């Protein structure tokens, strides 16, 4: 199996977006993956589209959008750095390195590493409980 640097960057970015704990603020400070921030942002944007952007809701929608863009760009840069570091390796070795990083991220995310005070169940969570 061979993996190009471009494919490695994309796979790593997806894995980071769904597992890497990043801090963000939407009515409460959370430390969770970019995917959760995007999910909460879509909820805020939906309310803004139906109810309007009056009061703090407009501010939260802009804040959500900026955080999604900045978080996505930072994770893209991190994935690009990891992919660039593996550029000198063969495609098979690169695939192994990317696989190990992804398995490590998933393994880490199965522990209670996320702080989710906006959750309906508990303030700490793992990957399986992020969207409770």
C-alpha cells in the first residue's frame, strides 16, 4: 500500500479534526475536537437563520465561524508538517507512520480527555460520548 504526501496530509487532517482536543469558546470554554465545534456552530447558525442575529446570538455566530476557520487551518498546518516530515520516506513507510499516528489519536480520544461543559450528560467526555 502506498500513500502520497497529499493523501497523508488529508488523512491526518481528518483524524485531527475528529480526535484532537482543541480549546474553543461558545457560551462556555470547551476542549474538544474541531468536529464538535463545527456541530455546535451549525446549531448556532441554524438559530441565527431562523430567529435572526439580534443580541449576543450574532456575536456567537461570528465567533463560531472564526473559530472553525482558525481551528481548521491550524490542524491543516499540523497535518502538513507531519506529512512533510514523512516526505523522504517511501509510500509504504509513510502509510505506516500515518496509520500509527491515527491509531494513537483514536486511542487517546477513547479516554476522557475532552472537557465539554455544554454537554447534557457530563463535563468530561471521550470520543464516543461527544455528541450525547
